[in-house]
């Protein structure tokens, strides 16, 4: 397992790679959401019909909610890593929350990708009909499929990043200056037979420290 500075560098490289991939997906998802919103408004001119319509709710919600969650995760993870907000006693709640959020978001992105793929036929049949919707073109359909593809790619990137967070946990602890406790490293701690209440406790501690140096 990577240690110290190497683990810190690898962890940040993983974060940057994940951020680049997720940024592309966020851009595609938001543009696709705007295209679907505009196209659905043209198909259903009446606002009441637009609200009651159930066809576009799933793909539009998938694009919007996934984009917002990805943005939230990127900001939260960046702030947590930069400001070193993890508990000094160990990885702590902040680090654990990021790991759990990462795995949960990867599953949500997979679900969003499957939703977009499931509504591909509806998009093609309704929006790509000649003269049906002026704002929806072949380019819009390609953009829709690109969003689906990047949803799957982003799912994989978040899954791998979550694994990296778990594997490189010790390196992150070193980077944050978290002290190793006896529970975390059995080799670090008082020597065997050490009695803090004995008269020779102070001398034993000094001997142990000199051995470690």
C-alpha cells in the first residue's frame, strides 16, 4: 500500500481525474436538460399539459439531479481535502462521509444512465420526427446519447475513486498529520511490562523512546 507523500499525490491525482470526467458529464447533463425542457415545451404548449406530462419527468430529473449531486460532491470533497477538516483522531466523519457519498453517487449515476438509455426510443420517436420539434435536431439526439455514455463513464470513475479513498486512507492520514495511535499500529505504544504507576515508569518511557529513534 502506498504511504506518505506518494499516497497523497496519488489521491489528489485520482480526485483531479474524477473531477475532469464529472465536469464533462455535468456540462452534458445540464445542456441535455435544457434541450429536453425546451423541446417538451414545444410539444406541449399548454403549461398544464406540461406539468401533467409524465414522459419527460424521468430523463429531465435524471440529468438535473445527477448534475447537482456531482457538483455538490466535487465541492464537498475538495473543501474537505484542502482544509483538512477530517478529525485528527483518525479519518473521522468527514472522510467517511465522502467515501459513502462517493459509492452512493456512483450507483445513482448508473441508475441515471439506465433511465436515459430507457427513454432513448421515446426521444427518437417523439422529438426526431420531421417538423415535430424545431429546437430538437440530430445534434440534440447525439448530445442525449453522449450524456448517457458519460453517465456510465462517471459511474466507473466515482466507483474507482471511492476504492482509492479507501485504499489510500493511511496516506491521507499522513498528509493531514494524523497521529498514529496504538490501535491503528500495534507496534507503536508503551513497551511490554510498562506500568504507569510504578516508580520506574518514567525511565521505561525514556528507554522506549530512545529505541524508537
